[in-house]
C-alpha cells in the first residue's frame, strides 16, 4: 500500500524541482551506511555548492548535508562545504539540534534509517512533493526496513549482480505459477523490471552480467517492445547511458502499470516472503502501480493498452473534464438565393454584430453541454472575407453528399510527379483550391488546383498608382504578370516536415528540420516570420481551425502553442517522453492533440497548458491524428499500421482498425464524420465505417476503469481498400462536398 | 555475449580500429582498441537509430546517406561527404584475401566538363490529379498511368521530337546527318522511344518513297546504336519495320530505275546489326524471322525482289541461317530462277535483271556459308578470333574472293552471341529440328553444281606460291577505279597475292594485308564475268583437310601448271571510301579469258549477274564491311 501511495506523488513538477543535490545526498547517505567513499562526499559538496546561492529551501538541504557529514565524521568536508556555502556555524548548530536528537545512535542500522528519514524531511522542506516521499519512506521504514537510498538513488550498487538473474527468474517462475487471471496482469511487470535490472547492471559496470541477463530474458518480452530492446541491447556501458534519450526516459519517468488489487496483493506477498528486496526496490523506485478494485484484466485488454514507452496512462491522468463540444458557429445569414455579392456584403456587416451579441447571451442555453465557453480562449474576430467564405462553405455543404457504407466517396488522387527531391508533407486548403507540398530540398511549393492562377500582390510602388476607390481594388492589386500555376517558397534550410494552410488561405505555415516554423504570405509569396523556439527539427505544425493560433512539435519533445503575431510561444506542452511526431488542433480550438514517438497521444488544454488526456496503446511512433468533426473522438495512426480510435470524453480507446501494412501517414474524417479515411505508406487508402466504430457500448464500469474489451471487427468496419500505384498516401482531405482527395509523391522505384 | 543481437548491428571490430589507428599513425593497445571498438559500435548504432527518424518523417522506406548525415549533424559529428549519390555504391571484394571495399571510380572531370549533352536538370515537379475511384467503386483507370513516358513528356522533349523527326524526314541532308547523330548519342530520349518507334512503323505508308524509307531505316540504326536506350519490347516493332523493307514488294520497286536493292541490302544489314547488338532482346524473334524468310523464299508468287530480300535477310542472319534455310531450299528455288534467267524475251528483260540480282545474292550467301563452315570446322577452338580481320592471314583472303559481294565478316563463335545458338538448340516445334548438317564437301559439290565456277571459293592444297604477283596492272575501263600499284604492298606481305591464271578471273586482293576489311570494289566491267577454267575444282574439297590449318583454304591458289602467266590480267585498285577504311587501298586483278561453258551446271555461269553495283553507292555505312555495296 505504501508503495502505491508513494508512487502517486510523482508529477512533472516534481521532476523539474527535484534538485540533483538530493539525489547525490541520497547516494552519499547510502554509501555512509556501508563504507563512506570520499568521492561521494565530494560530489555531494559539489552539488551543494551549486545549489548554495538559491533560496531557503536549498539552504535546508545544505544543512541536512552538513549534518550528515558531521555525523559521518567528515569534518574536512564539513568545513569545505560550510566555507563554500557561506553558512554560519550557529545556523548550522541550531538546525542540527533536532536532527541530532533524533539520530542519537548513529551506528545502528535501524536508527540510521530513522536518522535519514529526518534528514530527508529536512531536505524536502522546500518541495511538497519530496516531503511526501520522505514521509512515506519513514512509514515504510517501519514496514519493510528498506534503505533510505532506495527512494532516491537510481541504479546505484544494489547487490550481487550475479543474483539478478536469480531474482528475475524467481519472479518469472512465480508469475507463471499464479492463477491465470492474475498472470496476465502480473506479466506486465516483466518488461519494466527487465529493463531496469538491465540498466542497473550496466550502470554499475557489470557489463558481462548485463549481457548475459539480456540474452537470457530479452526473448520473453512482448514483441511490441522490440524496438526498445534493440536500443537497449546496443548499450553496454555506463558512459553510453548519459546521452541516450530513451534511457533518460526510463530513469526520469515511472513506468505505469495498472493492476487489480488482488493481483497486487499477491505480488507483494510473494516478494515479502522471498525477501526479494531487489525487485521490490525496483518496483518502488521505477514503477508506478495503479491499483484498481475489480476484476483483473485479460491479456487482450492489457495488450491493447500497453506498448507505450512509459506504460499505460494513469487513470487520474484521464480524469480531467474535457470540453470536447464544438463552438457555436457565429450566425451568418446565408442568402438562400444567389444574390449578388454586394448585397451579401452589405447584409453581412450588421448581421455579424448582432449574432455575436446574441451568441454571448444565448450560447449557454443552446450550446451542447460539452462545449467550452465560447470565449474560453480568445479567438480572432471574423473578417468580412471570412464570413464570405463561411457562406460559401455553407452553400457547398448543402450540396454535400451524405456518405455511408453504401455511398462511398469518390477519390481523386493528386500525384506529385518528378518529386525527386523528396516529398515530405502535403496540405490542402479547406476549400480545396490550393495544394502545397513540403520537400526535402527545403522548398515549399504551392499549386493552384483550380484554373485560377496564383498571383502576387504588386510591388509597393505599383500599388501607389492604383485607384483605391475602385470597386475592384482587390483585383487591381494583383500583379497579372506573376500569374502561374505554382509558386516556390524558399527560406528553410532543411527538409520541410510539416505544412499547414491558414483557414483563410492567406498564410501557410511550414516546419522544418532547421528548427524553425515559418509563416508565409500567400498574397506576396514571401516569408513573413520565422518562429524560432524549437532548437531541433520540427516535425509538424498545424493552424488552429480558427486561424491565428498554431501548434508545433518536434524533436525536443515539447509542443508549443504560438500566435502568429507573437514571436515567442504562448504555451509549451511538455510531457512526452520522445519526439512529438504530429500535432493536431481540436475542432473547437481549445485543445491540442500531439502524437509522439513514445507511442502515446496526449491531449493538451490550450487554456492552461495541462495535459488532460494520455492515450496509450499504440505500438509504434504515431504519425497521424484526426479529430472527428463533432470533436468527440480522435483517431491516431502509427507506424505499426494500426489506427486507434479514442473517446475523448471518457478517455477510452474505443476502436482498433487493423488493415494497413505500413505506417499510416494520413487520417481524415468525412465532413459529417461517417467515414474515416486512412492513407498509408503501403500505397492504399482505406475507408472505415466510423459511425459503426464509435457505436461501442460503454457501461459505467468500463468508463470508470477504462478497461474496455475491444471487439476485433476491423474487417467489418473496413468499407474499402483502394490502391495507388507505388505511391504512398501522405495526405487526405475531404472537400466540402465530401469528395475525397488523396495526395502523395509518385515513387518510381 | 549477446551475439545474436549483436549481429543485427553495424559492428566495427577491434582489428579495424587498430588498422584505422595505424593508418592515422597512432599505436593503440589491445585494451584501448577493444574499448574504442565497442564505443564506436555503440555510436554507430545510435546514429543509425537517430537517422531512421529522419527517414520516417520524410515518409520514405529507404534510409539515405542524407538521413544519416542529418543524424550525425544533430549529434555534433561531422557529416560524411561524398556518398550522396542515389545509386548504391558497389561493395566489392578484393581478389586477395578477405578485403572488401567500396568501389569509388575516378570521374574524369575534363570529360564531364566538355560533355556535349549537358543535363538540363530534372523535369519540373508538378501535381496531377485524376479520379481514381468513383463513388468508392471501380477502378476507373489505374492511378499509375501517370509515370509512363507519355505523360511525363516535357515540353523540351516534345520539341526535340518534332525537330528531330522534321530534320530526318526533311530535305536537308546535312540536318538529317546531325539529327541522326544526335539520335544515336542522346542519353535522354528514352521517353521519346515509343514516339520514334511509331514514326518508324510508318514505313508501310511510304513504300513508294525510297528516300523516306531509307531515312527511316537510318533512324532505326541510330536508335539501335544509341547506347543509352533500352529498346525493350520496342525492338520487335523496329524489327518488323526493317523486315518490311527487306521483304515487301515495295511500291517503289515497280520502277526499275529505283534502286530498292540498296534499301533491302541496307535493311538486311540493319537486321543483322540488331541481332548482333540486341541479341538478348530479339532472341525470341529469331525463329519467327527465319520462318517468314523461308515462307517468302518458298513462295513462287512473290516477286523476285522479295526473294532477293529473303536471301539477303538470311545472309544477314548469319551463315547458319543460310545453311539451314537457304541451302536446303536451293534446289527447289533454283528451277524457278533458272526459268527466269533462261527467258531471253524482251518482255522478260526486267524480270531477268531481277533474277540476276537474286542469283548474285544467293551466290554471296552460299560463298560465305562455305567459307564460314570450313572455318568453323577447321578452327573450332579459335572461333571468334578468326573472324576478326588482321589476325589469321590465311582466312582473310577468302572474304575477298568474291569481289563486290563480300560478306560481312562474322565471328565464328556465333553461338556465343546467342543467336545461332538458337538454331543449334533447336527445340520442339522448330522446323529445323530434324535438320542434319551437310558435310562441307557434299555441300560444296552441290553448290558447285549450281554455280559452277562462279563460286569464288576454292579449295586447294597446292603449295603456297611465293612472290607470284599479278602482272602489270592495267587500267580498267572504269574511270571510277584508280589503279594502284600496290605490288610493293603485296610483296611486303608474307602471304602473297594468289597467282592469277590466264583465265579471266577476279582474284582477290592482297590477302595478307592486315587491313583486310571489306571487300574490293564492285565489279566494274559488266562483261567481266567471272569464269573459270579451272576444271578440277571438284577434287579440291576432298583434299582440303590435308593442308595445315591456315592453309586449308588458300584462296584461289592454283596449281602451277594452270597458273601460267596471265595473258590478260589487270588490276582494279582503288581506295575504300568507307568511314572506317580510311582510304585503304585495294586492288583486284582481272584477266580476260575466253568463256568455257561446257559443264551443265555452269550453264548459268555466264549469266552471272552484276551484283551489288549500284548507281548511287551508299557511302554512309558506319561499318562498311557489313555493306554489300562497296563504296568507291
């Protein structure tokens, strides 16, 4: 029980605030329990020194360290530390009193632990989180008598390396012998334990033992961890761990497991009986066991949810309320008949102001209860042109084909020919008038797919000559000489991995390997802004459906929210444990979904930057995301070729679409959400019956526990498979009339 | 040791590290090397892993060097330069020892810089749309129509196509020359190939216009010779166009003034060229073509010009084709031909002239058949070499023994080239499967019975005659030929000119000449029918094997008794005009001799046609030795 509680404390914030010093102190104190090494002492003092200038919390830490050193009779170190930290003796004395009182018998092991506990209490005065740890440690000290060091040190020497195998196979035997219903759940332990034990061996320079250990047990792991295992197997030196991101992830985050209470008790009893401290320690340190009451889950249930880099999401992580409803559309009177444009314009203006006020008043009554406040995040006001566009879109929508399993969409394929330089990304405007491609040669190319050619605005000098009063001034500002079917935008210095049109078609965003996101004007076809914030490749970027905001994510694992008129990000969404590979805005613009190479999808609240959903279940990096038009669901596609469907409100996986044989690079719902189209590297477009897929019974229990049993009905949901010829599908788009556009670069090999 | 796992990765061994250190001038101990090797392995794997994400985001399946370099750059390691090419570098083993290396050829920058075909960059990136699936059903058209050559034709290429066709089919001979040359060397016209093939297939519509046909055939030649073109299945279309020119009774041949013979010869030459150079593509066609040639030959209704085409076609396909198709067919055909040649009526004059043409062609074909067969028997091991000029002097002379009709030199090892091998391979369904080779002597006898002394091939065992040079060269009446006093040249050679008999004979040119390319001039004097008083030719075949191999066929070497001083002999000499001949000299001796027509088989000998003499010799052969028409 205690272990569970102590695990719960961990949070991102804690990770940030937990100073290195505390780690070192712990290492030191553990050493003290055995043999005090001068190295540890000096490193401790070094850390303390670094921490010295900071606030009173740090000072407490220093004092604790001093106290510890004194008790260990390391007077020289004490002096040095004191000198360097600039602490006065009195302060030291006064602070140590209670500590000394508590730890009078420093020699004995039991008392030592109590001592350390009090010390830790001191250490953690600054951070609430750490306090918890200390508190639980003390209580635990009474129960299991663990070393203090267990709590804080990662992978320090823990015992005979030769015994690791014994421990692991002991546990393996135990798990294999338990009742079937528990076995599946407890089997989840294998992978994280294996990884941590291996890393511990490597960290402590038991290279040979590590290799043997790996060789012996790596075959037992689930196949979906293969990629991670491959990384691990290459790593046999302590030095290598330093630069390895995957390992840092393992160390800094706790692997989350969901286990039923019964199974957990079983495990705990076993470990206690066997005095199998080694494993117990690892579980406490590096695993987070999320215990639930109820029936143990089945193997398939577990498998569908596991696979991510850091285990499943905790239940609490998906508890926050998400306003997934759509914002109310501003009421614009749609002229029923084709009136002339002027009339529309004239009418438009007064209408807009009125509906807006109406909206504010009437919204709450009419709106669906799951929608966020209309002004939860400030959105740009509609311009006249936007309204015109809205009207156009509504008109088009009336001619929309109602799709269903019996009426499938027609598919048009846009093939990029002669794209020898490498097509890396594609986007199509909402009205399907422009298509843009990002290329590996750092260019962005924009094509007009309508007969209307692309024109630039005239130069400033020429603009001066224009009669600004003329009715067709908008036409006059365009330079007819520049008309062409396509334009090339030069500016990036690396492959362009993500592009996105603004909803009003005036701007284009592109993100590139060079670490920047660029904003391009589609009036002048020049670069307007380069947003520098990610210092690593930016894998994806997307405009908000309302424009103005955009999100970007990349190799630095942080998704950033930007506004076009700010050169610095407004929000940074940190939490992913690996590259963010794709980003997507929720239709109501209040949330952002990110898919990552850590094999999870996260949903972030734009308002406060919190992570409100973590969806685990993919077995490979996620490369595509799509929200259903009603905002209730999100679909994600990954390198494993599967598409998973998630219910945002409940935070549940509700569907798995199997069929593709390669990475799913494109996902799109039809305009009414009846059909989900997926495009993949395997050169096919597949259509799925989305309505049927979402029609999953979710009783209260499943909703509460998140243990959904997925029917394996991919074949029933698959409405059609459409082949291209040697062309990976990298973008999909439904026109306003529900014609499906697919795009990809022809690959001649 | 996790060896199973290890093997999946790049690995740098301890020894490699040591070697590298050595090459950098550093001594590394075993321990250090081991540590380094391990670290290098790890870093390598790490970089490979990192690079894979660049590949994934570029939406590719193939990891490129660029991906790897990006990964290196992001981990602050210097990128690897010089491996950016799309094509994989060949990784070769060294002959000695287990050493592997990446083959890195030197690029001659001078050539590159002076190259005439300057690449104009790749085609413009573009987007094309088409409806793939209507209402989710039916595959209206495969999406892949796009990449075919037709659709990716750029403006430039189309323009090129127009210009080239216009130039080739146009009036300006100079332009045509340039266009053909470019067609032959341009490396970027693969996309236009179907268009050109289509144009060439237009031969059928211009059968009245020899000039156009000729130009189209030249176009075929350029395409065939273009090293950058892969003809693929288009070769069939080309072959059928060429066959049309060879076999069809062209509209142009109605007018006797039209020299369609040349065209057929050229087409046959082209056919042979296609088979030699693109044997792999057309091997399946070989039997088909043989069949159609045979069909034409055995069809008496066909005009003589078609028969002529069939004969030169067979001749072009190699002596084995002649042996298997023409030779067995000869007795049957002979009757028809004889009838034509025997008809002296005025109305038949034209047909008779045509008949002479056919006669000549057959003669050429069988002569080469005899020679090649004999060669192949005598020099089975040296096959292929003997065919090349300038190597085996004894062989060479024979090629010239039939003035004006010298067959193309042909490597003996035809089988090696994959063409004749089909004949030998036979196979079920092949009409020649039951064919049994006729022994050379029998063949010679039979042929002799047809041609008599017109057969220029002689088999003799007589001793080599040294220093027997033709007597005074006389200036032939034909002004086109200049007499060349090449007695000296003849003397220089160890193999001497054959001794001339007193007969009016056409003797071969100096055979010892290392340059013996093709043939001596066409017979200028119409009256100089090659007749031979050499009566005992028949005994020769039986004796031929007695001589040393290189003397197996001493050309027209006559025994001394008959080789009395020629009473009327003269030389025809001149320079060959072919491109590759570079004005090589040649000469032919003639000696007037009263005709003797005693032997029945030689009844036709005096009708020996004027073969290969063209009013307008084609001088543009790239390989003049293939030509049946001798440039003068």
